[in-house]
């Protein structure tokens, strides 16, 4: 594999429980007993929260405040050129605002502005940045944001990208990890790092990335250089990693190949969640698979706690403070494994050879799930455990697309390829149910917490279909499918994947909708099988739409009821049905379609 583009890290902004600035993490630990509004009634009541002098503990918009502080520091440090793009990675960071409003009487529009993508939009608009996609993939959210940032810079869509990883430790998250029994049962504030579980902590970390040659040309201060990264998913369990470490070893090998360095060239490894016995064993097994690594292992988590979705960007910042080459290893639910390799200095590497425009092979859509889905996928799913209602249409559409594309012929067998999922408000009603469960003091059920995570649909589909390698979840109440399409096309163009199942899932749950826009309850799932150098219709470009360009609606969706036409997933269905060549307008952007042999941009 040819080396990837060298990217300069020109801006750093870090906020953790230890304080503002990366150097604070090297001081005294800042973990302790959590405030009552987070810990009351929970079996584990410790963690690391932002200093009260910087972020008000009672502010339901703490994610906005913390993210803004980290972003401001990074932008002031980098002074990036105009057109800088903001990409956010978060799990349930903005959930605090949602939970605060759940306590109020329901009213239409009550939760407007409380979704993860709303935070991206507000931060971008307030700082004069271009709004990029929002990734919500639990602890590896920032790693997927990093992948998207590299694609945006490689394609020239932005001169610089601010990658912001953010997580606030609210009651929802603390209770969820208690339900999963993932927190240490023996640790007490002031004690050494535990060995029987993790201790959570808040973090907001932003890094500004630019092409290395351009950063040098404009005389920017370069903190470090991103040499390469890799993501690989086990797809063996909905929560736990492959205990044999195969997926993590694969992610590390991918990152090292793209970085053009070997294991012996590493000067340090940084590990996240390594106080969990399960993940510690996974790290050990993965490194043993590769013949062992002599480089010392370190982590910031003893001081600030496990940073969840901020781990990836915090790993980049941490690596910029130490000499040599550092590999950052991050793990997450569902066997998500991500690695980035950073050096203090590096020579530019040749840019990868551009690939032809990828095409789609098949499309399917569904508004209801087939009655025998669990039985059909019995080799990878227990039929006695019913699939969540909102996921049944997504699985039905996904399998129809895969079968039509010829990627799989027997349900339950593994399918070669990656998964990119677009969701709008999936999990909102489940979050409310779990919050009520916590407040009532009932026994915490892991399933209720997992259902509130935006990435659980991707984890479930990846597990049932056997789609490993890549499982990205992008969230936006309107444009998530378009962001997901752009991301999938970029992955295929640079050869990171040869096949991508693109799925758009729109869910309007009655209870949640009462608090949003009072839209009718509806569920729509659309799946598209994308493959490099294949298909009769190909995506040449995704660009800003010009006035008067054709809309992707009307006759293309005439067979859908009006309640479905208003869902974001309907845009992907309309695009899949659109004739080629030509430009198809979708919201504020236009997708250029071509056929094989035609001029491609």
C-alpha cells in the first residue's frame, strides 16, 4: 500500500478534568466523586469532570461550552486559512441538554438544537467555519472524524480541517456504563489506576489538520505530523471486541502501512480503556499477533479518565508532546478498533493515485420488516431475541441490496465490505426511556442504554450481516444521508475499501416527535451497494448546488406516502432512482452522476 498524505497538526485545543491545555494532563490526577446530579443512586459514583471555573457543572449546554473552549484554542493556535471545515466526533456528549428538556412538559420543538449535529452547526457558524459531518460511534467517534478529515483534505474540499472530539460525563453516560458493568468496582478517588474496569472522564480536544506542504509554505507552526491511520471492526459481538485481538492487529497494520513505518520504528504506544480487563487482554493479544512491540506504553487516563469520543483527537495532541513516532490505539463498542500514527516531523510522501468514480450496484428500500428476519440470520443472530422494530426495515433493505449486488447469497454468512450508516434521530426515544429508568431507581438494563446510542443500528447491522472492516455512523436531522454518501465515495476513491453498504435510516418515534416537530410517526430505510469500478451509475462529484438545478424529488418518490417523503432517507432513494448522467439536486448540494466511459471529475 502506498503511503498516505502527510498532514500537519497546526492547532491544538485541549480541555479535560485536569484543566485547559495539554500540559495539565501531565500534572496531578483530577478524578474524584461526581456531583449528585450525575451520581445520585448509581453504583459507581466517581469520574473526572471539567473544572467548575471553566464549565458550569449545572449548565445543560456544557457540551457547547467545553467544545467551544477547545475549538477556540485550536483555531487561535493554528490561525487556519479561510474555508476551514469543522468535523465533530461525539457519542452522547450533547445528551445533557436533551435530558434537561425531557423533564419539562412535552411541547413541539422542545428538543430543537439538542442533537449532536446541531452542536456542530452552532459551533461552526459561531466561529466562521464550514459545517462538516457529525460522527457518533461511541469511543471511536473521533477516529471516524479523522478519516473524513483526511478525505476532505485529499480531495481539496477544504484547506484545513478542525477535528473536534467531545464528550461530557452526564448522568446518561455514567448510568449506561454502570449498566454495562464496565466501571471499576475497586477504585476510590486518590487510588492508583484500577485493574478491574475503567474510570470515565470528560474531554474536549480539537486538532487542526492541513496538508504538510501547504502548512510549511504558509509558515505555520507544526506541532506534529499525522503519518497514517487505520480503522477495523471485528463484527463478532455487539459490545465486546474479538478477544483474540485480530481486529485491533489489523487496524494497527493498516495504520503502519499508510504511515510507511514499522513496529520497530515506534517510540511509544498510547492505549485507551486499558484498565478494563477485557480491553487489556485484547491489546496484549493484538500486539502478540504482530510479534510484540518493544515501545513503552502510556496513557493519559490515569489523570483525566477515559475520554470516550474525544480519545482519538486527544491521542493526536498527546503524541505532539513527545519525541519520535507514537501510535495511538483506541477501542470501542462492537469491536471498533482505530489507530493513528504521529511523528514530530516527517518528509512529504507521494499522494495516492486517484481512483475512478465508484458506482452503485443495487438499491433497496423498506418501510417495514419481513416477519422471518431473525430466523433467516440465525447463524449470526439469536432468533429468540427480536430485533428492535426500527432496525427491521434497515436489515431487510440492506440484505436485499447485498443480495442484488451479488455480495452475499446466504443470510448469516459474512459479507466482505464496510458499512456507512446515516441516521437522523435514532435513539432519542430510547434515551428518554433510559433516563426515566435511571431516575426511578430501577435496575439498569444494558439493552435500554445501548438502544439510545446512535451507532447501535450500525453495530447491529454489521454483526447480523457480517460486515467488518468499517462501521461509520453519521448523524444529522436532514443531511445525514448526503454526508454518508460523500464519506462512502471518498473511502472508495482512495482505496480504503472496495465495497461499501450505504444505509440511510430515518425514524420518527411518537414519543420523541411530540418533543420535536410533531411530525407523523414513520420509519424508512434505504440501502445502496457501492463498489469501486462497478455499476451502471457512478458518483462523479458531490458539490454545492446551483440555483435552478433539478431536484431529487417529485416523480422519483411518487410511490411513497407524504409522511415518508419528508424523511432524510427518502433523498437517498430518490438519488438511487435518478437517471444518469447529470446533476441531481439534494438539499443544498448536487450529486453529479455519470456512466462508465463518460468523463468523470
